[in-house]
């Protein structure tokens, strides 16, 4: 990894910025202000792929701020939704609601 980053300064900058963003993923007060600083830093850097990522974060800034600062999340609910959709895709609409309910409750 160090050989790769030494050969390409952009990769070094990218790795540093990704690590600094990863540090924000543990919810804590003040992470919203740190995110603002991170976005300003990214926009000043010559990393166009991260520019798109930063713009995407800005689109729903309230939700991003909540995710970075609040200890609550809906991961369990999203997991159930993903599992339910997977089961529905496996069934290909071949059965009705009763079989779908039965398969969800069995797993």
C-alpha cells in the first residue's frame, strides 16, 4: 500500500481524505462542523471523484448531519427490508402473499 501511495501523490491525498472522512462515521457531537471543514478541503483538492461524493452529501445535508451526530440508526429495519426484497425477487411473483409471509417468518 505504501509503495502505491508513494508512486502517486493523488492516491496519497485520496487515502488521507478517505481516512479523515471515515473518522467522522462514528457518531459524535461536532461531526457536522467537521464535515463542513472536510467538504471545503475536498473542494479545494484536485480529486474530482470526491467532488461528486461531497456534492451528494450536500444534497441531503440534514440526513447526513443526523447520521454523523446522532447515536440512533435504522440499520436493523433496512436489513429486514433488504431481506424481504431478496425473498420477493427469488419468488419471481410466482406465489401470493401467504407464501411470501410464510417464507419471511421462517427465516
